[in-house]
């Protein structure tokens, strides 16, 4: 039997979300769905998460950033 580990190990998804800076938006979306059990009722939270994710992806790839020669 393995010893019990009380520390919370973040899974890969949680780690990725935290690195994006969109953890708050993701949490709001998850809380909305948990409360309503209906993604259609969470469109505002979904859009906020999508917008944040796009900003992160743009920053990660350099899209939309001005390059200095």
C-alpha cells in the first residue's frame, strides 16, 4: 500500500491553465457549469476564457507583436 500524500498534485491541465494566466477565467467557467449544468448558460464565461486563451496563444507565438529589427 502506498503512503497517503495529503499535498495536492496539480494535473497537467491545471498546470497548463495556470501558465496561460487564464486560471481565473477557467475557474469562473467551471463554477458556472457546476452551478447550472448547462454550457449554454455560461456563454459569457466561455467567451471570457476564449478571449484570454487567444491572448495567451498570441503572446506565445508572437502573433500581433511588433518585431524590432
